[in-house]
């Protein structure tokens, strides 16, 4: 990041082309509770076309379940425990939490630092959205697209 700041002469947060997460985030979230069967979670992901599920207990968000973790571990865990699929808590990861007013560059930095390809977005204590690496790429591609004259 320091080379980027040096080249620009200003941190990206100060630039008009570093939008707040409120513009990028998915607001209609699909989530699960910690006692959800991992196979049910995987089916829910497939049905809704999502790769991340917030894990919610009451009013608290415990983290995220990532599709890649379920796909990597469910076959092995099913071989060990064929009678009962594991619960999503087995796969729940801590995820970066940012505010809706934080910027795209902050989300990218947190994803890179944590190795989790999504950030949870909150307003106060309330979960209001999710931003994924795909959202960041889409945003950057749209910003780089040529604009029609006029």
C-alpha cells in the first residue's frame, strides 16, 4: 500500500474513486445460525447463488462460513461422521468487520491481511451488509470502463 500512496501523493481514501462500502455492499443477506447443519448451509448457498453466509446467534454475528471451506471439508467429515453432518460452527471464520462509511481500499486491505475474501459491514452494532472480493473487482472494472462521450 505504501508504494501506491507514494505514487498517488494521497491515500486512496481521499480520492473520489474510492467509494464507501455502502455503495458496494450486498444488503439482502442470507445467513444461518450456528446450529445449522453444514449440508443445509451448502444447499442454501447453491439455491441463493452466494458463497458466504454470516453465522448469526440472536443479534450477534459470529463470523462467516465460506463455500470453499464447506466444499473442502464436508466430504472428509462425512467419512468420519456419516450419521450426522457437522454444524456450521465447525467452519465459522472470524471475518473483518468494517463500517458502511469505510472505503473500498480499506476492505481490500483487510481481506488481504486476513485471507478472508469478504468483510462484514455494520452500522453501530447491527450487521447491514457484506462486501466480497467479487464486489471489489466488479467495482474496479466498472470504474475502469470507458465512458461514452457526451
